[in-house]
C-alpha cells in the first residue's frame, strides 16, 4: 500500500527563484565550471532557501553517487545496542547489500542536534539513502529526511498512519497467536511484559494480547501488564513485579526474547517451574531464544526477509523516486519449544 509523497522542490523552482536558467542550476549542483561566483552564490542561496536536494539517480549518471547508505539507530540508551535485535538487523541488512557496490554506514542519532547534523551530512551527498530503525512515536527524523528529499525506509513505524516507506512484521498478529496458544493450553491468568509505550511495535503487541483475550471471554486487567524496554534486565524486573501483583499467574507473554529470558531467570529465582507453573512465550526468535533453559517458545520475526525487503525498497527509491510511499507488513510464525 502507499500514500502520496509531499511535494519536494524541483530544479526548475530553484532556477526561478535564482533568476537563472535550468542549466545554470545543474552546473552549480554538479560543481561544474563556467558559472560566475556571484551567480553560483545566488543559486546556492536559492537551494538552501527551498531545501532542494538533487535527484540521486541523475547524480549517479553524472558520476556523483556516494554508493553508500546509512543505517541509523535512534536509541538514547547505549545498553540497548548490546541486545540481539540490533546485531541481527545489522547482519540482515549487510547480507542484503553483499552483492551490490553499496557500502553500509552505521550511525547513532540521539538528540535534536545530532538529527540536524545527520540530515545536513546526508544532504551533502555522502549517502544515497537512509535505513531507520528503533524510531519512537514523536521522532521527527523520518519527516526531516523526507522533506530533504532523501530516500528513506524505516524498520517498523511510528503510528498506524505512517507517512514514510516502511517494512514491518505483523506484530499484533504474532502476539495474538502467542496468547491464543496459551489460552488454548488452559492458562487463564496471563501477564504481559510489554515494550516502551511510545513505540508502535509495543502498542501492536499489546493490542494482539487484548485481541486474543476477548473471544476467549477473558477480561483484560491492566494490573497484568508491566512495561519493559526490550532488554533482559527489564524482563527480569517486570517478572518480579508481576509475581508480586499476581502470585496466581500461570503464563506470561513477553514482547521480546530478551525480556522473556529475563523473565525465565526471575521465575527460576522465585522457585516457579516452567512450563508446569508458569508458561512463557517471547517474541523475535533471535539467537538468545535458543540457549534458554528450557528452550523458549517464541514468535519468529522474518528478519532476513525484513532486511532484504528494506534494502530492495531503498535501492529502488534511490534509482527512481516513486509516486507513493510503500508499506510492507510481513507475517510472523509461532515457534513451539518447551516453555509453552
């Protein structure tokens, strides 16, 4: 699905504002000779005023392509970069770029100053496109990049009304499948260890939990929901909180495998058997899901397909700017192991 892109300044508009011909603007953009210094400065002022960004496909034909894309991570907490999610994303995107001449640059953007600095860096022709991950609800960076005319693809989305090209997993559907499996297994007091509430991925996984409860006739109770930050430490802390609130708890759905691993450690410390006393299901199926004891039942994200699709969409946008944003949601799979 897609939606119409907002208008971006054209070369003709720059020429009109500067009072010169289209060819003169093109020579300035390509740093070619034959333009008076005063005219060049006038054109550069018009470019800055309008926020004009040269068409990347045309720059490629002219030999001015950077042959590089940036993978931008926007988390402010350094600890989270040690989580498996980030490693897996870098691997999947890197693998998807292996057979291309494009280099992958990793960049951290954590503040308004860094956002502005990165946009100026990218507008300067140092990268041909941007991949964004871990973007929170109010982050303006995707809109800043779109306004600058830079090809951009997001992993996930900021809301259900996202206006930038993205690739996502069916987070609500995956969570719904997980909780439905727990309910069919006879569990009726199911806690949730959710992600940050300002991230749409966390909202979707919580929505899937609620959608599974309703047809089973199980009432939603907010006291069974504890927020985490997708880290193992937060999962351990949230599991202890849930046990304190609801000693009768017989299952938990964690919105990431790392948080599920933390929950397993907390259950073991509390003397609870898994799955006999408390069943546990995670979400992701990244590497840490496999060595947990017992092996973790989880919702598998198609991470390789997500990385490959993000790269494909970005390369296509770098070659020709499509008329609409593109939105891709890929299916998840419930992987049954020993914890549920």
